[in-house]
């Protein structure tokens, strides 16, 4: 018999159960008594029945696919986050499509629109330029969204780093070492969510008596190239900093390379501290001091929140993952 | 008007064109005269028409989604490959779902089955344990497959590294430096496709008069942990090697760390050479000598072959990307 012509009714007849029971077994949506389940599975195998999931998707309006929208999957932080998300969605048989925005607003909007058009089941997103109203269409379509970022549009589920304590400890450490002028390689200027890591450093510098003047804050992308360029700019200032905090490890690694090219000794001429503790942080030399934010755990937490939402949770969830200062050789 | 109730006919009426023309504009399948295209786009915007892509998918049997099936997206090589593939598929509006197999045969089979059940439009896969007949169902379903690996089931499209020349140069370089005993951290034993990189080193060692005895070949996963463990095993041999070739950079970086822990001086006590030239290869110290295989380019090439297949190309394609020896500080 042609596979496509075998129907659920055929399976139900062969298994001696109702079509509803067949549907439950195939969708996994409800528990079915073991003997009935086995009978269905046997009939499915014998008849060569294949569920038409596209047709099923149309009926249930479910694609069993979620989107991960991030700046760049080739950035190891997002690759780890993706893996955490995928591992969390896997037991529920959700596929994860990965979309790269290059931190470009037009791309962010385009992928959100795509999610609605394709009726995907959910979104995990690290937005750079999106305002709360940019999520209106996704929300109107009833598609759950989880934001992975330090801050996000207030109404959406959020998984974020809580670096308050770790940044305070980092700055206290720098103060004890006699640093007075702190510089920062911060994120891009003008992001709707602001720059929470910069704000944390600003506040901690104040508490510990370090100077973090506006002239020593360089804004840029979260890339190695931006880190290298930013370091060169900071070190060409009339009064350069003796320590630089970086928005993430990629920026810090770029800064480290540029410092090496300038002949600076790390950490005696200049201290550097990153954020995230991606794999390369402990592989570069000198080993990078950083603030550990576990990307894999962030991704799996996003997956957990998304699954809860898909299952019907109504209230907003926010999970703050506590980060931790890791002192290595650059401070 | 409710978006869902707007039909293509409404759009066609408002734009003063045929439904077929609307369909062409929306699908991008055929060129449409600029004035008609603009009229359709204007009508779509005014009426708030939204193409129901799930329903469309049912009619066209196309999901406009392809799968990338790799051991682990958190491995930077595959993250780069994914990015290359996504960038290639992007202009044709294909989504890429990323599936991690952990180089496990059961997972590889499960995801291939999933691709058939979901009627995805194509697959790019780096298989570890699959035999040619494992692709029968995907093939029977008419779903194009591109293999990204050094070798693959003969009948499928293949994008591979051509490291013949680079491995020869690497071994010649080691021979000139006076090395006589070469070890190898190879891939897992028993893979259906064999271990082409090991074979290349074996042949080159023969040509250049180096010894690569069976006792100095350690098999393992392509991970840092396996590399570290393999190095310890090799260096505990009665006659340890003076140079070790590694199946990839992750293995080499693990070996480098283990060598450091054993107090070995690199490269004077032991030379190490990797494969791929992922980002960390040039960030570790000493910088890793390696054979450059551009993952991004491999991914975008897979995307190009897949799009050709989807567009109807019948003949098999194989693209061998020439690799290149990069001598740094570990040789």
C-alpha cells in the first residue's frame, strides 16, 4: 500500500483502537495505556504509515520549530547558547532554526516577521535594536518570545546575566591593585536597552573610588576587531587608562592582541577584564580574567521558559543567572 | 479586515492583476514586470495580506527549511560552517535548523528520519557512522543531501577538504627538522568512511622517510578532552613520538594543554600540528601550526550545492576545497 494513502483510520482499525488513540500515540500529547500504544506502533510499522506533519501542522497550527535569533552563530558565545537551547528543546522534539542578524535592526525585524509568517512555535532572541513595540506582531500571533540579554522589553520573558556582584568584585580587585583610571570597551551607542554592563562598571567605579571618565568609554560592536580598534583609541588618549573593562570576551581578546602589538605588558602596563568566559578566555596567553556567564546554561534556561510558555504558562518569567569573577592573568 | 481573511484574489483585484501574477510576486518564482510587482506589493501592504506559508507548504510540499546535521554546533568549526551555510541559503529565504548528533549513530539516524517526516527541503550533514544505505529513505523522499566530510557515501554530493598537498608539505617540514617518529591523534576507529586524514599522513610519512607505527596511532573523538588523553597515552609509550599530527585543531589544543602539564617544551621536545585553523589555533600560545580548511567556505559551498539540487540539478557534484599548511609556533 502506498504510504501516503494509509490513513489514521487504517491504523486504528488494524490496531483495534480509536482514531483518537492513534492520534495521541503519534502526537505524544496524552498518555496511552502501554498495550494500546504497542498495538498502534505495530500497526504503524506494518502499514508503513507516515504522519504527514505538514498537514498536521496546518491542523494544529504548530510547526514544532522555534527560532533562535542572534547576532552571529559563529560567535562562540551564541554557539554555546544555541546548543543549550537545542538540548532543552530536544526531548519535546522541537527543531531550532538559527538566524543571524549581525546585530542589524533590519535583519532583526525581518526574522521576527518571518517567525510570524511561518507560524513558528516560539522565539529566543538576543535583540540589539528592538523596541517593545517591535514585538507586537509576534505577540499578536500568540507566539511566545524569550529574550536572552542583560535587559529586554519589560513584558517579555527574560534570561539575563546578573553581574552586579561580580563587577563590584572586579572593580574592588582593580582598586586594591592601585588602579585609578578605568577605561571601558562598551557596546554600541544608542541601543534601546541601554548598556547595563557599562552602568554596572560606572556604579562600581564610583563605590571604589576609581575614575571612569566619559573620554575613556569607547562604544563599538561585540567583536575582536572592535576590541582591537577600541584599545588603540583608548591607549592614544592623553591620559590612558591603566585598566580596561570589556563588554565581552571577544572584545577583550581583540584588545589583548592590540595591546601585544603596541608592546604593552599585561597586566603590569595595563589590566584587562572580559565578560562571559567563553572557551578562548582560558586559552589565550596571558589567560583572560573575566566574569563567567555560562552561555550553555543561559540557552537551556531560555528553552525551559519557552517550553513553559508553549505549554500555557501565562505570567511573565525573568531568570537572572548569577555571574562570577574569574581572576586569571590579565589583572 | 482580518488579515487571515484577505485572500490572494483580494490582492489581485486591488492590484488589477491576475492571481497567478500575485503568486509569482509572493513566491519570487518567476520574474514579474516592475509596475505589476509594485502594484501587488502596494496591495499586499494596504490589505495587510499575509501569506499562509504553512498552507502554502502543504500545496507546494515545501517547508523552505533545510537541516544541518553536525556532531556539535558548540564546536567552532561547525559554528562557522553553519554560518557559511546560512548565509548561502539566506538569499533564497531558506531557514536552517541545526541538529547536534554528538557523533552518535542513533542520533544521526533519528535526525535523517526527522527530515523525511517533516519533509524538509534538504540536508547538509557531517556523518560519522552512516553507511550509504542509511540515506535510502531520504533519497526515496526526493530530499537532496550534501555531505560535508573528507569522504562520503559515493552517490551523494560531497564537499570535502583536499589536504593531500598540505599534509605532504607538513610531513616534509617535519622531516627537514629531523623528526623520525611521528604519532597521530586520529578520529574514532571503525567509521564507515575510514579515516582519510590518517591515510594521508601514513602515505606522506612513507614518502618522506618518517616512521608512523601502529602503536603511535591513537583513535578518539574530535574533542579537546580526547586530544589531552591521547597525548598522555602517546607520551607514555616506551618510544614516544617527537611530532604528533592531530585530526583537528580541537584535538591539537587539548594535546597542547596536556603537553604543557607534562612539562614538555613545544616544539623542541615535541612538535604538534592541527587541522582546520579554527580561531583558537592562532590564539593559543605557542600558536598552533595547522592545515587551514576554511569552515565558512565549506558551509557556503554546501549551501550552493544544495540550492542547485533543489533547483533540479541531477548529476552528482563533489567539491574538494584545497587546504593550506600554516606554520606557526608548534612545529
